[in-house]
C-alpha cells in the first residue's frame, strides 16, 4: 500500500473531520441563529452519527475475535474441565444472540422480549452486582497495605484514613463531633485542591494530544506510529 | 432579542467556548513556534517519567521469568469522552509491544471495546515488523476482546491474571471501579505494575497498589515522550507553559475575587 493511502489520506480525513467538529463545538449553538452555522452543524452532527454507527458495526469484529479465541481453546484443551468455560461461553452467546435478535417487542415473537428482560434482570444484573460487591475485599486488602506508617506520607494516610472510618461510625459522630469537622475540611479543601490540580493538567494533556492528532503527529489511533 | 420565541440563553453558545477555541489556537501557534526553535538548535530540559522508563524493566523481568506481560487500555473506546486516554494507552502499548518483540516476551492485550481491537492488533503487528520478527507475531492470541460489559471485562482480566500469571502488568487508559480489582489481582500474583489514568478517583487506588503511576498529563505525553520528535517535544513544552499560565490565572482570580472583581470570571465565560 502506498504512503498516500496508508498515511496521507487518513491524516487528511482526521484533520478535516477534527476541524469541523471543533468549529461546530466552539462556534455553533444548539439552535442555529445565523445561516453560516447550518453547514457546520449539519456536517458535525453527520460525522458524529457516522462515528457512532461505525463503532456499533465494529462490535462484529469483537464477536469474531472472542469466538476464534475460544474455538481455538476448545480444540487445544486436553480435558473437559479446560473446555467447559469456553463451551459455556458459546452456549450463553448463542442464547443472547437468539433472544436479542428475535426478542423485539410488538412482533409475533413477542414472548421472547420478556425472555430478554429476564436475561438482563435475572442473569446479567446479579452477576454484575456480585463482581462489583467483591470490590470491597480488594479495597480492604489494598487499604491494609497502604495504611502502614513507614513514611511520613504513609503516616498521614493512616491518620486520615482512620479518622475517615471514625467519621462514618455513629459512636464517634455523637461523642467526637470534631472528627466530622476535620474530615469535612480535608475533603473540601486540600483534597479538592489536589484533584483540581490533576484535572487541569490532565485536561491540558488531552488538549495537546488532540492538537498532535489533528496535525498528524500522534498516529497511534491509526494502528501505527510512523 | 428572543429568537423564534426561545430565550436568548438557549440560543447562545455554552459560556466559555469562544475562549476554548482561542486558547486552542494559541497553543497550536506556540507549538509551531516551538518546533521552529527546536530546528534552530534549542534543546529543552526533559524530566524523566519514571513510569515510562520502567517499561523496559517490566519486559526484562518477564524475559527472565519466562512469563508474559499483560497490557490493558481499559474498556473505553475510540469514540466518546475517554478516547484521548485510550489513544494515550495505545501509544504505551506500541512501545511495550516493540520491547516484547525485541526480547521475545509474549504480550497479552485485553481489550474491552471492539473499536480498539483492530488498532491494537495493527500496533502489535507493526511492532513485530519493526523488530524483524513478523513470523513470530500471534495477534489472534495476543489481542483479546473480552467483553463490553464492565464487570464481565474485569472478571476476564482477573481470570487471565490467575491462569497465565504475567510477570508484568501495564494499565494505561480510562478505568472505573475495576481499577482496584486489576491492581490487587496482579499484585497478588507478584506482577510488577505500571498504571496510568486521567480519571482522578481511580488514581489513589493505583498509587496505593502499583509500582509506577502515570498521573494526569503524564499519560497523554507518552507518544511524544517516547518518539521524541520535534512536534511532540514542542507540545509538551507548551503544555508546561500553559500549566504555569493556568496557575497564574488561579492566583490572579483568587486576588480579584477577594477584591470584589468579576473580570476574570467574565473573561473565562467568553
């Protein structure tokens, strides 16, 4: 493939699309008031819709990738135990695809719509909630290691962490109200200051990354860095 | 004046967007000026980013142990508000894949969004091609789309960690509640970890558990830092200049507001 197709055309498309979106964002209000704003809004909205449409089509690639990976795993597995989860993945995937495709409401196959809701409500949601709940154990073990007064910062973290735990306990709320004031002050001033510092620097970093992308210096999103 | 019966407030551009555009253009011009200065022989002083310098350490350790290296850009995609973080993560992956190809270390890239899949796959192949080892590239095994659902993705990454026991774990991109899960699971299996995110509520988790952390703008500078080409260097220099300017504005704003002036607020809302 020539450099024209591999590099120049994608970079030109990026530059033009980026510029249209940028100008639409900065200069065009939600409800247009001037005739010159119309093309910016039209092309801006169209490009955004294209991006969303393409992103949804690409889900097919994901399905192919995961299917190939697990098919290979099933073929190479030495025991049924090794194969089990990959086979189970295909069964669940097939169930979701069938119910998802034919579960559209108000059609002759309407009963399947209820099955889709059932899968969402009684299979996916509880599983998600279970994994989410397990986070508490990871946090506890992480905190256990963090709350060691080996350094000055570690000691400060230990003290503030301990006060935060006390803050959430009714006993201390009733008998040591100064803890509430202390933690509120820490949360509202030093912590917010630190967060804002990080936010400003991250936003600037993202702006500069955007500029590098627009001018064709940052090409990682194309799948190469040449 | 009302327009078509609508209040003028609805019709106006969101406050501050004109200034956004002007700042962007100023940064752009400054970057180009910086490139000109670099071409005339100016060399800025670089601060080393420990997290990026440690990539070689991660791959070296994996080579010694005969184990793979795991990478994930999170489950953010190339469309949406978190896409800059994903692009920054992919820049790290490009370098990591190159190092892995050089030292013959298998790399596993866990992807949570299909839009990233093709890009990561291409970066992986390019890395092997650059090292002259394209025959050893196995993109279909290395680049894995796991799930678009947050906790299914988290469980799958934890499963990979437990089964394949990578010697190193690099996580750069947008992360949500799964950040602590990943960091803890890889800590337990003894992986050396580099993490980076611009999501401020996840940075403390990474800071507690991981060996190296890329904070705030450090992760966005990755591509420029690693390639060290003039536009990249210049943009990082301009980034620092604007950061100083933002700090100065904060101090001026603080003084102005205490003196009862709203000049700066009006200026920022232009």
